[in-house]
């Protein structure tokens, strides 16, 4: 009985350590030009067990993202070299992008709506409670980690676990590349996904001069999913769009 009680008493600590270790693998990119706010946020997140990446400008943030893959971006809006909301809109274009939490003194409704329309996942106005910031980061990371087993678009079903696609239960017999392409597009319905992003994720290589391969694969995929009522359209110079026809 004593041993059982001892184990029960230690279990909350074990759970806490497990959560801390899980958070340590999560990298948060802070993009903030105010040194005081940066220091406060860094200390709070570090104590919570996150790995913190820092940038004072959009240019610095872009440089970090060339070599790092942050799990979440905490993004100021008014930065020395541009607008964080506009930059967020520019970097959107793939299914594996990190969630973006805006931090801004701009607290008017149009400003907040603009942030969400540009692809932001949350918007917190300054001044803010650090515990609220931490809670919102935790929620966004938890949402991002939930991987669905299936995506259903009308009569079209993508079985992510089996890597197979069906229309009204009939297997489309997609190749691995075709399925990867469809998954990326369907996960970003009505959004333009760049050719570069699609090729890099589906082929695990830079696009370079291999646009013909992507075009041919997209064309075959377009014909196969046509009976579902969904299609893949091309936005000239921009990329591809999965949408209801």
C-alpha cells in the first residue's frame, strides 16, 4: 500500500516532466523589434520549456526560416522593415506552415480582421498578460499537432493513413506523388499554393527547372478527381488552387 501511495504521489511530477520535455522540442520564433518585450517573452517561453528563436526584423525572420522550421511564430505587426501582417500573407502557401500569433498595439477591429484574413491563427493586442500569451501558444501548438486521419470533400475522401483517395468509395489508384499533391492542395482549399511549395513537399526536392513534371502530375490528378465536383485550377505565375467546381 505504501509503495502504491508513493507512486501516486510522484505521478504528477512525472507528467509535468513529460510535458516539459515535449515542449523543449518545440521552437518558437519571436519577431519583435522592442528589446524589452523580446526579453520578457523570451524569458517566459524559455522557463516554460520552449526553444526560442529571435528576430528583430522581417528580413531576420526570413533568414532564420531558411535554416530552421519553427513550430510557431509570434509576430509583431509594425516592424522596422515592413508590416508583419503583409509578410504573413506572403509566406503562406503550404500545408505544413507554422501557426502565426500576432502581437500588436493595433487593436481596432479592421486591424484584427486584416490579421486573420492574411492567414494569422490568433491575434493578441498589447498590453497583454504573459500567462494568456503562453496559454494561446499552447492551444495553437496542440491544434497544429492534431493530424486528421481523413479529409472529406464531398464525394472525395482522402485516407491519410493509407495514402489512398476515393470517390464514392471507389479507389482512384493514385500514385504516391499524386496523393501527396492532392493532400497538399485539399488541405489548402480555395488557397493558391505555389508550384515551388508543392514540388518541394511532394518530391522532397527544390523545383529547379522541373516544372513540366509538376504540370503533368497535376494534369493527371485533375482528370482523376473531376467526377467529385472538385478541380485543380492554375493561377498563372502564382500556383495551383483546389476548389469546388
